[in-house]
C-alpha cells in the first residue's frame, strides 16, 4: 500500500512546477532601443503590463490595420497573442520579423520566450544560446536561458545561469523571483531523485535567509525532512511555520504517522478539518476530509473510514478524487481486484495522478500480477522522473524476481538419538514476472546413537511456478534422489504439483499432489517407504476482524499399503500489526488404517489441542534485526495415552545489501509435527544472495518498444 506521503509530495511538486510555468509565461523582457518610443501605443503597452492580453491583442490588431509593418506593434501583437494562449500565431508573427532581420536580438528573444510559453524549453534554450555566443552578458538571454533550463528540469545549469544573470543585474526583481524557484526546483531534484538531503536543505536555506517565512521554501524544507527521515523537524515546520491550514495539518499528520503516532495523527487531522472549515475554502475542506479517511485507515478503523467515505460521496458526488480514496479503502480491506477497478476509473479522469498510478501498481503486485505492476510503475516514472517511492517499489519487485542463490545448513536431533545433517544450495531465475524457475541440490546425512554406519541422500531438484491470472497459480517441483548406506542403495523420484485458487478477497485454496519418501531419520530412510499425499489447504483472513483461519487436510497412501488421514486447523487473531503479534487455537487429528508402531509412528487415533502465540518484528532503520518467534502449549492424546506437549521456534534475520542472513531454531514434542513419535529439535542457518540487482526481463518493462 502506498503511504500518503507520496500524494503529499506530488502535490507540492505539482504546485512548484505550476509556479515555474507562471513565471515563465509571464516573463516581460526588458526592451532596449527605440522600439517602445511611440507614444500612440501607450495604452496598449499598459494593457500588456497589467496582463490584459486579450485587450492588448485587439488594440494592436487594430493598430496594425493602419500600419501593418510597424515592428513595435507586431512585437506587441505577437506577445499579446501568445500570452493570451495562441502561441502558434504569435510564433508566426515573430518568424515574419526574423525573416526580415535575422540577427535582431529583440525578435529572437521574443521567439525564444514564445517557446517557453509552449513549455518547449529545448527550443528556447537553442535561441538563447546563440545570442549568448555573441553577447555573453545579455541579461535577458541569461535569464531566459536559466528559465529554459529549469523548464527542462536541468536545474544545475539553470542555477548557474541565473547566478550569471544576477551578476549583470543584481537587483532585478524578475531574476530574483526566478532564482527562488530555480533553487526550489534544484533542491527538490537533489532530494527526491538523488537523496542529497544536505545540499538540498542548504539551497532552500538560501531562500529562507532572504525571506524567513517564505511558504514554498518552508514546505519544501519540510518535505526534505520527511524524505530523509527527520520526522520531528518536519513536524515542527508544519506545526509552527506553515500558514495554509490544509498544507499544515496534512503534513503534520503525515509526520505523526511516520513517527508511529497514528492516534495523534487522527487528532491532528480532526483539528485540521475545523481549521480549514474556518477559511471557507470548500476545495481545501474536501481535501482535508480525504486526509481524514487516510488517517482512519492508518489507525485500522477501516469500517469507520468506509462509512465516512460514503458520507463524502453524497456530499461531493461529482469529485473524482473520491475514487482514489475508495480504491484505498478497498485495498485496506484486501479487496485488491476491487481496488484496481476503482483506480482504473480514477485514472480515466486523472491519468497523471501519482497516488492513482503507484496505488494501482501496488494493488496489481498484491494480486500477483507483477507484469502489470512493472508497467504501471514505469508509467508513473514517466510522469514523475526519478521519484524515490516509485524507484523503491521497483526495487522491491526486482528483489522478488532477480536471479538469486541461497544456501542452508541444518542440524536436527530426535529424542531417540537419531540425527540428521543437511546442506542445501538453490538458485532461482524469473523468466518473466509471472514465470519463475528454480534448481537445487541437497546433501543429507543420517545417523543414530547406535553408530551402525551413516545413510546419505543426495537430491537434485527442478521447479517452476506460473501465475495464470489474478486467481490461479501453478507450481511444480521434481526431486531426483539417490540414497545409500551399509544396508541400502536405491534411487527414487519425488514430486510436488500444486494448484492455487484465490476464491475471494478473504480466502485462498490450494490443491496439491505430493510424492515423497519417509526420510525423517535413518531408520525410516532405510525402510524405503514412499508416500502419496493428496492435499487440500484453505487459507483465509478477514482483515476487518483481524481473524485468520488456516486448515489443511492430507490423505496419504503408503507404499506398504497403509493409509493416513491428517487434519490440521488453526483459528487466530492479530492483536498487533506492527510489530505483528497474534494468538490462537490449533487442533490436529490423525489416524492410520494400520498401526505399525515397530516400523513408524502410526497411531489409530491421535488428537492435539494447543494454544499458540506468534511474534514478528521486521528490520527497520532504528531496529537492526528482524526477529520472529512462535510458542505453543497444549495436550495430545494418542491411542488412549495423553500427555502435555509444547513447541517453540525463533529466528533472527539481517539484511546486508544484497545479502540476507537467517539463523533459526525450533523444538517440538508434538507427534503430529515430528511424524515419528519422538520430540524433535533443530537449528539452521540460511544465506541468500541476489546475484544481480535487476531481473533478466527488466529492460522489456523499463524500455518498452
């Protein structure tokens, strides 16, 4: 789910670029020479200076009927026409003048500025550059070139040339205004696309030294603090320095969210609604109310957010921004397909929306449709080049699909003295966002306390998985193994074929057929007993209630003629989301058609009841390790015998660049888990390395033809 900081930042960025366009389009060049000496045009000049462009256009059009070749009137007519919105006609006028006097700087400067009116910074820069080649201190050309660079988002060069312009005319008001916005553009560029927060803040501070309460500069400085993680500093600016209530309370609530104070964020945005209402600005009030919906979601008050949004829909039925919030609520409800539909509807009205495009990419990823997630993410980058959150989302997709290699070392022991050592190596490769292949090798050594020789099993695995659509996925693994000991020497083939269905937003079903050898310990391996499992799994989670229900049923045929039925079911509830804390009740039952206690654990009837709790905290900037732990206590009954049982497991995890290290351990005294009637302990270490930063198919999505 995209964090609402994205919307906040895109709103500030759009406002910043809007200011650039305003000052580019309104640039009034400093005319030199006799061109403005004709007093009969004074009233037309005044119309231009006051921004009455349509009136000025009519004035100079009438003037030209009597004096069609007057260069001053033609220039003014062209400027009035272009600034009134008809840039092509204005350029035709300027081109006519240039054909008559190709080197006339005034005509060239007007043509260059007309390109800025059309947001064509490249064409404008070309003309300004030619003028500067012969007159490097031409103030108007220096100022225009700086603005043409900023229009192309070439802020470093824009900053260089605005400084040169101010060296020529240090007090020029237009140059000082352009300097302010070029600084803001450069600072925003450095922070959002390069992560150079120190330099970005220094540049914004140059504006604040001239005007300590400048709102655009303060807003950008707060944004930089959010990006770099200085949430207290951002909160201080929003709380104490921002005049506009909408910006102040929206930003303040976002800062509280990143500080982990979601309840305080709700207090802030509630107060913000009252403050914005006092201004009488209905559009700002609507935006503040949408922020209230988002903050309710942060607090997991999803039903309340949905009800409030329904109320807003009745009050603001024509506002398309409601669609984005509806999509957001649906995704919090885990209705990702519904969220995609709402985002599609929203983007038909607002195709360049940041939250719409990235939100849709995120929803498609949740549905397993990573090909659509990639496409939408790169489309978002076209609208917002270098945007940090989009690049971070693409990096997460890359981590899932880039070629990777992993290795595991594992040691386990059972209460009867049996032990097992395993070393595993695996590689994975995504051919496309929907199709992944894997290959692996495992070497296992089995022994027991009698020390009558060891058994060895070596396995080669080949697997693949394919996502057919948002509801159906396929996967399969083939395992070719050879086993040997002083008593055995044979080979066998295992496999696991799986078909998964997303039934609805809350439930997934998995059907699988699995063939494997009983190889928990040396004694079982040497008996060469194959098992055919027919498996049905149901995975359900109701987001609003935070209740989950997991069940799996195994019907197994043994190669010695035995049959087993096993059912495991678990009902649990999430008590906390961050960190994750859940608790619940498990029940399992197992029965065999034949009991063969001398060969393997095979009770005629088995039941286990247990209470369990699970904890997980992911690694963050301030918390350097990811940790997880599970513990369960219960009671088991096996063919009339009953006894208490318990189990526990724990793992710690650390990310180091492209490396992922995991150390884990577990113990269980529950027969249904160990499947041999003995208590069981194991420890393992896993190492994973992402071989490349990008998947093999990356260019197909980054540079589509």
